[in-house]
C-alpha cells in the first residue's frame, strides 16, 4: 500500500471503527437498527458531542478543559432559577449559553493572564463551579420549571423524525467545522497548538485565541446544560459529573492529538458516535453496566494504540 | 598523563568538521584551544571524551592507544569535560550533586551525609574555595555551580580537565577564583584544556595555545612565543572567495534608529542606525548578546529603557505583533522551533503571518491563499513537489526559504535575519544571498546576524561588532577585515 492510501486509512480509521461497531451490534441484536433506537442513540450522543466539539478546539491549542461538567451544571442551575423567577424560558436558554460563555471565558483568562497550566486552572474551576452550583441550589434539584412547549421541545422534541438535540448538535457541528477549517481563527487555533513560539513571533495574538477556545467550550456546555434542563424539566446540582472524560475520550478517539496542533472536529463527531453507540449497544445487548465501563476503556485504549502503530 | 591525538578526522553527514587534527596535552600544562565558532574545537574534545567517535586518527594516553565508548568511561579514566551547559541538578544540594553518582555509604548501606560533607569541606579548604555545600544548586550562582562541577571532577582524581568557555558566565571575582583553582590543579599535575575566546585570559593564564580553523590545527606554540595579532591572523586566515554576489544597492535614509536600548540582563546599552537598502552585518562571538539585542528590538524579550524609531515613528515594542505592524520581520536562528510549524504544510506556513492581509474578512479563501503561497514559494525557489507538502519534508535550506517567504509576504521594510544560512548547503546559501540583494534593491533593509566571518564580510555594507553585550564598534565596508572584526570581537586592542 502506498503512503497516500495509508493516509486515507488513517483518516478513515475512526469511521471504519464506527461502522464495524454498528455491524457487530446489529448482527448480535437486530433491534439496534430500529428507527426508534437510532433516534434514541442520537439524542444520547448529542450532549457529549456538543461538549466534545469545544473540547476539540481546546485540545488543538494544546490545552485541556476539565471544568465542562461543572459549567454545564452551573449554567443549568442558573437557567432553572431564572425560569422559576419568571424569565421567559426561551430567553433562559440563551442566557444559559451566555453563562457558559462567561464561565469558560474565566477559564481562558486564568490560563492566559494568570499563566496557570490549563490542567490545573480547569481542575480548580471544576471544583469552584461545582461548589457554586451546590451553594446556589442548596444541593437540591430545581424542578417543575415550566410548561412552555418550545422550551420542552428543545430537549425532547423532534422535527421530521430527528430529535431536536441532534439537530442542535449538527448545527453546532456545521458552524464549528466552518470556523475550524475556513476561518483564520481556526487556522490560528492549529497554529497555537502546533507551536506557540512560532505563532507568537508570527504576530498571532495567542492569548486571544486561547480565551476564545475556552469561552467557546463554556458556551457549548451552557447549551448542553439547557438541553438537559429542558429534557428533565429540572436542574440537577450533580448534572454533568464525569462528562469531561467522555468529551476527552471522544476527541482522542477522533484522532486529535493531546499534544495539540493535529486533528479535526469531524473525527470528534465520529468519536462521540462511537462512545454513544457503545453505551447504547451494550445496553441493548444487556451487558452489565460494570462490564460496560471495562469495554469502553478497552476500546479507547485499542483506538489509541492502533493510531500509534500507523503513525 | 600525556595525551597525543593525531590525524583525527570527523564528518557529520557531508560536513567535514575535522581533518587531520593533531594536538598534544601534557601534565601540569594549561593548553588554550582557540578558533572561530565552528572551527572544530568542541568536536575535537567530544571525540577525546567519547561523545563522538573519530572517523580516522588515533588517541594515545601515556603511549597506549585507546578510545572511550562514552563520557562516563572517560571520566572514570581521569578525563573530564566541563561543558558550557553545566551538568547540574538544580533541585539537589551542591553536596548531593557532588556525590550523586558515587554516594558514600555507612555500614548499614545507607547514604552517609556526614562523611560526604566532611570530605567535601576538606577538599574545598585544600583548594581555597568557599561553597555553600548544603544549599540547593538552583539557588546558587552559575559560578558556584561551576566550582561544584570542577570539584566533582577533581574528586574523581581527574588527570585531564577540559573547560569549554568556563569564564563566559562568571563575574570578575568568580573568574579570579576559577584561575586560582586552575593553578592548584596545575600544581597537582592536571592537564587543562582551556577553550576560550578571550585573548587576555588566554595570554595571562595559559602555557600553550593551539589555534584551529576549518577543522585543522593551524599552529601550536608556547604562549611566550606568539602575539595576539598572530593568533587572530591564524584564527581567520582565509580570503573571501568569489562566492558572494556583488552589492549594488546604495543605502539612503535612516529607517531604523535604536538609541540606548538595554535588553534584559545587559550591562551596557545599545545604539545603532540602519539605512534604507542597507545590509548591516552583526558580528561577534557566540554568547556576545547579538541574538538578545535582536529579540529585544522585535519584542520577543523585554528590554529596559532606550528608544526604537522606525521610519521616523517611535516604536513602543512590547510584543512581536507591534514590531510586525511597524514593518519589521524577524527570521530567528532556530528555524525548527521558532520559524516553522513543522506539521503545517509549506503553504500554511507561508500564509501564517499573512492571513489577515490575504483574507481581510477572516474567512479563508483557498484560492487566494494558495496563489499567495505559490507565488512566494516560486519567487524564493523552494524546491518541493507541491506547497501542500508538510514543512518537515524539506531540507534545511528549503525550510529556511519558507521562513523567509512567509516574512517577505508581509512586505516588511526591515528584515532581521539571525544566522540566515546556518546549517544549509552551499547552493541554498547562494540563493539566499541573491535574494538579500534583490530585497535591498527593492528598498528593504536587512540586519544580518552571522557567526560566519566570510558571510559578514561578503554581504554587509557595514559591520557592527558586539562584544560582551556592548557595541564594540561599527566598521564600514572598507574598514571591515577579518582581523579588525576579530580584534573588536575578542576585546583586543
């Protein structure tokens, strides 16, 4: 095989993995491919995928964001409180996104102007935002928010058979794909991760790029939080716990390098689909949830090892 | 211990670094090894201590021929090399550094700090030096760290000690202590190889001098039988061949005026002017501070005080982006770590600083980007199948052309080039010289920092010589000779 063909295989690796997974699971249980299940699958994937899109930007710059789950919970709580105190529910969705943007922006500022390593900075804000959520909600869910139909549709509805969260996910994907591949901001995201020194000397405003990627991730977490709040019609103070790991796993499965500078959001979508398919498929196959974790971990490890082999 | 190295030759790839080198080191003698940057001094000593393997030639120690497989083996046999980059663990104390590789143990097999401290203190007293042995090495001065390194080597009972520019990072007082130590070592019969660029030190402290040039040992003489002038002449003694294109541009108005600039860590301040269409060569020895000055002008590193005026406008330069806006471009000496994103394609590298200029809306237009990169890549003669190839696939010379291309695309009025032809082949060098001429014909001004004297002499309209963080002199083209530059660079008279 020549190197061009090798490169294609490498690029298509995650997709081939996803298809293989689909085939295996559907052979073992034919209810997997039923339309209702596929719809369900997309709905499950959408939250992780939306967060992982942001995580892709962050990881491309060579950073990491551990605070995504906490941002999700805090923006969800803020949103629920706003609705209860009479804010228009649709407006509240936008405000949740805004809250996420702000919280993510704080991450970015701590990392750039505070010169704190992203891992440490977001580890700290992960704890702070989670704590703030618990303080804000007094540790109790905020529930019974509203009967507003549009608000409910945001997390539960369908358009033409497609779940609205999945539509939101695809919209986000298209916009972010464009930003990453077709704008100078996207190019600079790669450049910062490829070499901060070279970018700095080339006159790129590195700090701005970094604040952008963390703020973007925060905003996406806010949107994901709004979807969850709408689906449950309540805000849970423990929502989003552990989501950072699923998001990072999706990014890595999609072939993005944790060292930064290499990878793409297309891979992340496929990575999130792989994780979602595994979750969904193992449930359908009636694998105990204890074993599910083991299997998920092994798949991630195999994917990374396979990637290393080819490189 | 007497060491005779004869007929030593060494090539790295196609680059012949040493050819037929002969040198003899004698007991109780301080032997100065001098030569321009790249003359082969360090390589020669690396061969003696087992870091590199010679392609030809023999090393005999007290009449027995032998080579060492690695530096540790050489050290155990009494030959130690103190590099410019010290082998110090900054997180350990000086004492722990001294004994890391051979700790003293008590009868329970545990590390015996007390015994080590006693022994080390006794050693220090014998040599007449004071060291805070229990302090963390990282908190000690470079001088103290170096003393520790020397001490460690002496405690191994070294017979031959090689020191690469030991005084470069030392204060005057520390240097005096270093010389005192060297004298004690001499008295104990140690042979010392002293690699230095500083004439005065060499003439006051050394017994013998060997001058190297282009991988040859040119001369070895007792210090009493040679003059500073003669050493300089041997160091540079070559004529500039017809390799350099003729300079035709006539420099006009001042475009860059640097007054009283003090880069961080400099004792002196720097002032000079650059004219339109001029190539200002910046010469000096390694570590003289040339790169630091350029980095300060471009805003990569901080500086205290002073003013920079570009085309009549004052430049408040805090970050590279400010300098770029003022029309300055900077081609750094580290093309792999600071010039190129190796994962990026050639095209993406060329367009990187130019994205906003090519696509003002910040939405990337593939065609525009490609034709921009294609045009520049062609203009600079980058040899590649396509601009979509990764930058890492190119040879050094072509990588350098890509770095230049990305800055030429910015249409700067001033280009700072730090070692523009380092490590690239002859053909690409000539291409770059021709390009420099083309650029200056178009009214661009160039500051060229270079450690290669022929290049400085061949390409510069004027030469600024930097010596230990100050401007030692600025020579016009007709005043600039290898001798005049080396004299200024070494602080000689």
